[in-house]
C-alpha cells in the first residue's frame, strides 16, 4: 500500500483534513447504527465489536501524552 504524499494536492483536488477524534467518532457512530439496524445477527455482532474497538481507540487517542500537553520522554 502506498502512502499519500505530504506535498500539496494536485490542482483541482483539495485535500481535506479531518481531526482524528472527529473521524473516529463518525466511524463509531456508523458502526453503532449498523449494529442497531442490521437484521443479520452476525453483522450486528461484528458491528458492535467494531464500535467498541473504535471507542477504545478514541479513548487512547484522547489519553495520549501529546493530547495532554506532555513532552515525549526519550
């Protein structure tokens, strides 16, 4: 998988920057809605697992030292 370049976007293609927390909240919300709406039990279970995992990841992002204003040690 190739990584996107960090240079400016090509003409006519503006790069959209979405804050990590907003992106994770949207993904968690989508997974939770899928869990609530799906008729397939396996889909509901997996969507619930995804929503829980994203919630844990979001909490880790919020608790990360750089988000608390702490300096990296090392």
